[in-house]
C-alpha cells in the first residue's frame, strides 16, 4: 500500500506498545553539531546549534528528537535523566531524559547567556556575553547574579571546581578566578587579545585552556599558565576520557594526549581546511566526532583514531516528496535537496527499513521524480513532470 508523505524529514514507525515514532533521516536539514555527551547508561546526546534541537540515540542508528527550541547555546547532562539546556535568556531543565512531562523552562533574567557548568545536581553557573555570571544553588530553579569585576568582555566558558572556586574565560584573552563564590575575582591575561574558548579541570590543581590554536596548562589551580601545545589551526573543544585528553579543531583535525599534555598526536579525520571538528565523545567503545563543512554536518566514528567512517551523513536542506515500500525493509523515496551545485532531484532507496539510504539516481532539475509506487515484488514506477 502506498504511503504518501510531504515531509522534510522521513519518519518510520517503530512498532512498540506506545506506537512511538522515530526519526530516520536520509536527507536532513543543514546542521551544526556542536556538542556530544554520553551518559552512564550509554545514551548519546547530540546538540545541533543550527536547527536548535537536541537528539539522542542508544545504538547510533535511530535518533530521537528530544527537544527543539530557539537560540540554544549550551547543554549538560548531569546523569541519564537530569539535564540542562541553555538559551539566551532561560534554562531548559529535564528531570527524566527530556520526556515531555519532565521539561520546564526557567527564566534566568539575562539576555546574553553563553555557557553553563553544573558541578552537581544542585549547584550551577552560567557565563554571559556581557561579562556577567549567574549562580544557582537549587538545580536551576532560581539564579542570582554574581560580580565579575565589571568586565564587559564576552565570557565564552565557565568551570567551577566546587561551590567556591571557579573560573571564566573571555574573548579578550583573560581568565578570571574566584575563591569565594564570585564575591571577588582576580584576572590574568593569558593569550594577548586572542579569545579563550574552553576550560577543563581534571582535579583541584590541573587544568587546561584553549584559545586560538594553543593549549595552556596549569598545575597550581590557575596561579600560572604555560603553553603546552600549538595545533595546525584554531582549536574548538577539549575533553578527557579514560585519562586521555582530546582536543578538536578546524582543518579536520583531532589531537590526543595520553600523558596529560606532555606529548600530542595529530589525527586527520577529514583532510580539508574547510572542515571543523566541533566536538567529540566516546560511544560504544568508538571515538565519535562531529564534522561541519562541505556537505553539511556529519558524525564520524573510529575505533583507533586512524580508521574513520561516517555514521550520520547527508545533512542537507531537503524536501522529500513521496515514498513507497514493497515490504518492511525495501523502499524508495523521491525528493529534492539544495546542495552546492543547486537544486538536485533524487531517487533514494533503502533495503533495511530506512536505517540507511542510497542515492540511486539524481538530476539537476526541480521537475522530475515527483511520485513513486512500489509493488510487492520490488518493481515500481516513478512519475515526473512539471
């Protein structure tokens, strides 16, 4: 039986007791995947800054859209259920993994929120583009403003070791430290006028900063900082998994260090100066990185930092026009997408129920491939015309 959809994103039904719908995306909106996090139960969360949505997966094949909003800035999952999403002027909180009945939106009395960091389920901090810092002691239900020495530089990131000691870094190369819950701050210029983008502490003394193409390290809780590494191009994110440091950057590069920054290895995920590796995580014993560049956003995975394969591909602005399945597995869809070469009309085919799709035919015109009808034996017709 023919099933007609006029959707941008193809949905297939997953036959569970709740008749839950899940997203299968052969052609997807243009995307900027800027954040990954894997929870203790092995749920991978993905934050798409371009389309302002949060998605999750437990197997890397089926992605569930968990939340969609506007002006999303940052995200942190405290555990499998409790999580926070930062917007310009509010905080989205979930107490049950973004189940619809578990989501609330809390005003933070700011219009310029930039980054967030929770040290536990109750205590969290937000940095702002106007130089301000906000603090909550009750899991985001209320926030108060704390002083940052009247700076107006954009505070790109915030990281607190405990309720008292914390750091923010800014767009003018400064890092600020407080030891009394933000009542007072000391500042230090680290990188001249080069913006500092990310802060990561491994314990109460050892911490790292990235700014420009440089990684800085402190071993005395920020009293002094030293350059320990300079990459090929601008660095974007820094994380630590299983005692290995990972730094992502532009020009398709990922860097790793197994001795806390003394020595570094360069891993070229995509050999292109026009590709940004925005974030990374460990998922199902593989290293995952998010790609932004030619062809939209992609997700690559590798078991060894050498051999890379794509697990989510083809994120392009698109519009599917029709779909027809011969059986539960074999189906064909028609549609158009706006690529770098202009409007391209495509026929795409799946043999595994929509988990993966292959472009079978394409044409640079917007008048072809308007409808499709498949028979049970796998034969079918595609209809075109103006």
